[in-house]
């Protein structure tokens, strides 16, 4: 028997109602005159079909392939900031705190666990130790996957140096940690390269390919069963241009398992207008699922929202709680079915933007309702 996973009626019903009104121009069918001539061709508004929900069989929720791609549903995750960041934060943002808020908001989620947790690491010094600690912690959970985002080194010429083999021993040590963990790790090498360049696009591609070759060889030769799902993570803000950069930095289909991008609602953080998740995510989804360079045998790579965030709004049209409800509804439509994982950027920075999801009781409740929906836990069985 097939079924469609839905967010609680409190939020999803409101979300679909808003979407339906927007699609048909907010017209009232009961107020439409029936005794007048049809409108002239230049004023006729074509009816836009309602977004179709994704249907998942019960069995498909338990199927995850070797690169952690769920057959149906979406892996939903959050940041797992290091202790130094948690301690310095003016607002609680640690992983334990996030789980506690969700468990208190949804009584049936006593054993809740995020599907993915992301950690950023810069430089070679602590990468091996940090990743080992993360994997050891994840081994004791049910279904949580580690997403390790690593800038192997930084500074002018860093990409070229990595590509030339200058960090091979560090790469091998990181590979050994993954191999012994017997887990599959999401791995990005230098996220958002078009926004934080340490060389040319050609040097980035060479670095990525060399890094993958070294790590994959170590995994193949190692005694364990650990593996890597390689995630190319763009900034991905292409509504004002930037498609050439997306193309230029792409390492190639044979070197990438997932493609990620980072859409935000920037209102109250430098942006001028309040935007829905669908509005900020649509440009990259359309480009990555229709451009032949990113397709294999006509099929798109699985997509990941590597970061996303929203501020508390002002007024009924800028509801953060509703924004979360709309995220849930959007991800459960065919248009966005290529998105197979999402990571929320739960961060607080007085000098930047405050993205933390539990910034109000209403927002916390809406977020908790979303992430505890079974649609966002397709890999909750097993952790291999």
C-alpha cells in the first residue's frame, strides 16, 4: 500500500492552502461571474497545476544505496558545532540542545536523531582527530550520518599544493579513519569554492580529483569497510548569474556522488525581500537537473541542500514557522524530488546572521514537527 507522508495538519494544511492561493492568483471561484463573455485572449490567465506530492511506498523508506541516497524521502540534518563554538555562542546551539528541544516539542520523539550532522574543519592539523571523534559518536546512534566539510588548507596556492601531492599523508590518515569506522561519510573538499577561492577553477578541479583518487585508493586497500559519498558543495546563488562558475568548478560526474548548494532566505540578513524555500532553491534545482553536464545516462545526481536558513520575520507574511512548514511541503513535491538531503545552518553570530531554528516557540514547534515527520527519516533503520 502506498502512502504520502505529511507534516502535521497544523502546518502543512496551512502551507498547501497558501501555495494553492498563490498558484491561482488568490481568486474566489464563488465570486466569478457566470453570465459574462469569456475574457479576451490577452487577459486569460493559464491555470497552473497544483504541485504533485511525492508518493513513497512503505518499503522505500528503508532503502538507502551505497552513497546514502534514499529511494524516497529526504535525510534531514543540522550543524554539529565544535565545543568551542557552542561555548562562545550567546544562544544554545549544540547538538544535544537541539535534540532536547525537538523531544520536548514532539512527545513521541523521545528517541529522535538527526539523519545528518555537519561539521566544518579547516587545515590539516586536527582533521584526523576531529573526524575520528565524530564517527565514534555516530556509531552509537541509529542512522545518523556524518557530513565532514574539510578545507585541507587555506591561503594562496593551497589548491595547487594539494593537487601536487603536498598533503597526501594527511589525506591517507583521514582515509584510514573512515575505513576503520565501517561507516559511509559525506565528504566535501572546500565548500563554496566560487565564494572562497584559494586558486583557479582548474586548480580546484585538480585538487578535488587528486584528493578523491588518494582517499579512494586507501579505502580500497584498507582492512575496513568505510566509504565516502563525495559531495560537491556550491554556494549556488545563481539567480543573478554565476552559472559559468558552477560549470567551471565541477570536478566531473565520475568524481562526484552528490551535488549540494546553499539557498537562504536573506531577509534581515542583507536581503531585501522575504523569499520562500522554493524560490531560493528552484534556480539551482532546475539547472542541475536539466544541464547535460551534470546528468549520467539522462539522470540527475542526487541533490543536497548543504546549508539553509531563515530569520524571524515581521508580520503575518514573514512567518518563520510558516517558512519551515513550506519547506516540508516543497520537499514533498515532484518538482523538488531530486533533493535527497537537507542540512539546516543552525548558527548564531552577532557579527553575521542569527539562523538558529528555535528563535521563538512557534518556530521551534514548526521545525520540530517537520524534522520528526517520517518523510525526513528514510534511513532510520540501521547505520551501515
